C-alpha cells in the first residue's frame, strides 16, 4: 500500500465524494440544530491519506486541535476522529451551553460533555450516510475528547488501535455560519484489513467497476 | 400532578438540554443516570412514568437497559434518544420494548410530541 491515493480510481473517488457530501449535509443539519443557527457548507473534500500525513493535513504536528474520538463497531471496525480548530471551541461552547468563558485547554465538565456530544452527533451523521450508500452496519461507541497538538492527539488515539491499516479516509467540510467558516475534518482510521473490505462493499453497493 | 421522567444519557450536556425542554413544559425530572446499569437501579426506586434513554453509553448500553427495565415492569414506557438512527438499531430498540425513537439532535417540539405520545 505504498501510494494510498492509488487505492481508488478517479471514478470511485467521485462516488466516495458523494457519500462525503451527503454525510456533510447531514452533519450541517445536525450542527445547525445544535447551535440554533443556520449552517451552510462549502465543497467537501474526500481523501485517502497515509496515517503519517494526517498531522500535516491538519496544519502541522504542532498545531493545537480539539479532537473527539470514538471506536466504531460493526462491519468496518475503525476509529472515528473529528477535529475542530481550537480557536473555535469557546464560541462553540457559548452556542451550545451559553457560557462565554470556556478555556479550550481547561474545559468545564459541561463544556467537555457538549464538545464530545457534538463530535458524537456529527460522527453519527457521517456514519448514517455511509450506511445509506454502502449498507455497512456501523455503530460508534462512547466518545473521548483530547485537546493537544495534532501529533500528540494522533499518538493518543493510535495507541488504542493496535492493528490498523496505514491509511485514513478523510472527509473535510467547511461549515459556514453567518459567513464564518468552521472547518470540520472527519477521519476514519480502519483496523487492519477493514479498508479493503470497505472498498469491496463500496464498489459492490455503488455498482462500480472493481479496482484494477 | 406533573408526570415523572427519568433521563439516561452519559452526556451531562444532553441531560441538561432534555431537562430544560421537559421542565419548561411542566414535566418533572425525577432522576438522571449516566449509564444503563444505574438507570435500571434508579428505575426500581423512582418508578418514573417515562424514561428517556440514550443507546451508546459505557458499562451498560441503552438497549440492554431497556430489556432489564422491561423485566422489572413490562409496561414501562421508554423513549430512545440516539445519534445513531440506523433502521436495525431502531428495530432492536422497539423489539426490546421501547415505545419510540428520537434521533439526535432534536427540536424541542419533536421531543415533546414523542413524550406526549409515549405517555399517551
């Protein structure tokens, strides 16, 4: 698996992008309901990235991020990770729980709970889109929250994924609220062997030609 | 007399949201639990008119908790409330004994409609 971008044909990537679009649409609706404001979205990017490229994708190893992570059980065992830019956390907390003084590095118990629940609900929105297109049963577990530099967050999460594929599926969307952007990056880190199973189910369900 | 509701969710944030919606409409929240096992124990002593139950929780999940509560009281009224709205989960919850299923996030009006219907 030297070049992860070669795992899918361009046509298959387009189809995966459509799943990403529907998932992001579900997520935008969920976010809008949670914050009580209109939320639009811009173009969704869907990528297959090597694990060691994730921190760079997020803006570098040292960039501070908030990540909600949770195990996903079922036909595609993996870890789901959703990253939020750290500087938007106080504002999200303000919208979710009405507190204006949350410090992202020292969130209150209620603030942590709100951010975890937001991650959990957005993950549910993406997994529902995957289920709708690929018909794989995917159920997520209890969420955790890590606030740290991007590479430290990944190290924390990866240590729990003992046997994994070396690539991640990424869906990145810019949610727009009142002309302000909130970038949400959703990652699936498959357990060893899951990714190939996913692509087979995906190819079958979408009626696409198989990989060469 | 206000009808008694028990809230079961591992997220204190979600319990707070539900509590605000319910109390604002005249319901009494008599108990809160953060996992299924605590919910079953509290159900026995609090005897609420309705339980609002999350599915994904540590220790004991919501569907197992529904099964346990139905053993205690086969006519218990339980409303599931989860971010996972996949059909198989909904069917499993209903088969376990839940009256209805709300997908998170929710509008207050949808919660109140479902609560009213379940208590019907």
